């Protein structure tokens, strides 16, 4: 009985240590990007330019302009995928409007996905109402540099 308890505690300690290491590794995520078009994150529109995306807490990221005049904190959910060789940020494009969709970091099998909000869903509805045969949104991917 004592041996089983010791083995259980050892296993639990190992799991806690691995979880903490994973969280510390994720918290170091910091991407430097040059986004060549105006885009939206949640309810805020950002001009084209240099940006940094950072992981600040479980399921919470922040995007900030290089001049620090514009920033937005946003929540994300994880999204499984294939292992990425490069870090990238993905936008959904509807005409001349771009919405941040997901963020992928090099070496990981999961990415961070943003929920579509009201303005983006409205654009989709309007496009579908005008033309039933309208093409789907374009997906634009920008490769990021580690900071």
C-alpha cells in the first residue's frame, strides 16, 4: 500500500512538473509580424504595420503595434492541427476587410483560434444574401518571426 502511494505521488509530481514546463514554454511565445493591410481583432481595427503577438495567460494573448499606440487583449481556444515548421498568423478576408483568425507557432501541433464576432458574421451573412454563389472567404497567412 505504501509503495503504491509513493508511486502515485511520484507520478502526480511528474505530471505537475511537465504541466508547469509546458505553461512556461507557452508563456514565452512572442511573435514579431509585419502586417501589410488594415485588419480587425475583436471590435478594434488596426492599421497596417509592425506588430508583436504575445501569450500572456492560459487562453489569453495580446497584439500590440511596434509604436505601442494600438493594442488588444483577446481570448483564444486551442485548435489541433499538423506540426508547423514556421510560426504564422492567419486572417479571414472578406472583400477588403481582414479579421484575425488564428495563430500558429513553429514546432507545435496546436494553434490559437479566435471566435468569429458579430461584424465578421454579419459580413458573411450579407455576402451570402447578395449572391448565393459567392465564393468563400479568402484565407491570408503571414509568416512570423520569433522575437
